[in-house]
């Protein structure tokens, strides 16, 4: 009987502690800080915002020592080891470069930047200065995804032939305003579709073909998309996202010998099921905890920082860049552009 491998991802509580500076104290930054303080030895030591009042409110909420009223002041803070860039996609390039220019390693929220040109600039700057840079695609660092990774490494599924993944949330028109704003690089693609795209990229490798169709919102950002991709060995991926409805958010990888399924919220800490070609469940792997999943990316970063490594093997910068090229291609096919893109 075939069984699923175990995860190699360490418990976040065992990672070294580092001092973080949070750049832009929005919703994702609050979730991230809560996970950081609950599950790791690291702490947010400083927070920066263009509004001192917002920075002070975040500092009070999370017990942060220093609140800065500008991003320039934050990155110059000598009491922090690294910067977590949590601003809108439109600002990732400038804010990551600002931190790197101050000698601070960066964890940059996904999508890494608006486009591959901007991603290249950030990666080149980090490498030129020998500073750690990681895309905060938190799913890549979760234990259940390492189970998937090990299944692929061990060829447990046989020859992979198909990948399916979707991510839909009801976020438009009543959701965050930034998602509707081209100036903030809004739309479903960079916020939602990046999850199934990154999952398929892990399963298939670099895509050899990308074909997309979708719909646009009244503001010109993408509202939904279906993306067909092909891997280097001819396997196919069917990926979709929408901000117009909640979808199952499931994912599967099908091979000639078996299939992996992650049912619902596949990108969060989850259960992995192994099925045979007759749909009989062979085995399942249960995640140890579904709480505070964002702690895993922070713990990975802290380990890399302590070891003096410039990037993560779980999501290398070259793969981040390849995925950015995919996002660019999808936007080009949908006819979506952002103002003043670099």
C-alpha cells in the first residue's frame, strides 16, 4: 500500500528570532504580525506608514516599540533586521528597493511586483548587495505543500499529466477598493490567480505555453480568468480565479499512478489526500495545525537570515521571476495594463 510522505517543514516556533520592520500596516500586515507573534520567536520591532497615526495604532495593537511616520524612517531604523513589505502591489518595487538600499533584507508580499521588469530590478538589487529577498507566497512554505513536493520528487503519482486549481473570492464590487483600482495594480490576477499559477508551476515546472481568457471589471482591471498552461513534459494545467464569486478553491495533481487532492482553501494549511485511478482513497496527510499559517514564511525567512543565505530553495528568486512573466502574459492576453508601469 502506497503512503504519503511526511512533511520536512520545521515547526515555526523552532526558528531563530529576528526583529522585523513592517512597511505598510494594512490588513495582511495585521494577519502576518498576529501569526508571527503567536507561532515564532521573532517580533515586530518597528512599523512604518505614511500616516504616523496608522503606524501608532498598529504599534499599540501588537505591542510594537517604534512607530515611524514615513517609510524612509522605518528602513533607516537600526533596531530591525529585515523589512516585511505589505503595501499594495503597485508599490512593491519602490518599497523593496528602498529597504534594500538601506541594507535591509526583504520579504515582499505576493505578487512580488506588478510585472517582470520590476521584479528583475528588485532581484538584481538584492543580489548585487548580497541581501536576502523572498516573495511572501506563504503557501510554498506550508507543511502540506511539502508533502506535495515530496510526492513529486519521489514520483509517487507516476507521470504527472494534469493539474487543476481554482481560487475565487467575492471581493468585487463590495470588497477592498484597491482591487478595483488599476493604479494600485488591482484585479483578481495578482491577488487570487497567483495561487493556482504558483501551485501549477510547482507541480509542472516552467510553463511552455500559456493561454488565457477572462472578463474585465468596469474599471479595467481583470475580474476573472481561466488559464490553460502546458508543462515541459506536455502535462496540462487548468487554472481559474475570480473576484466575483466564492469558488471551491480546491486543487489536484493527476498522474498515471495516482492523484493528489486538496479540498477547499488549498493554499492554506490543509489535508492532502492520495487516490488511486478508481477514486479510492489510499492515504491522507493531516496538517498539524490550521492556525497562523503565515508564520511558516516568516520562520523560513528567519532561518535563511540566520544562515546567511540570499534566497529560499522553496521558492527561488528565479522561479518568482518566471511566475511574474506568466502573470505578464496573462494580462497581455486579457488586455489589462496598469498606469505608469516600469
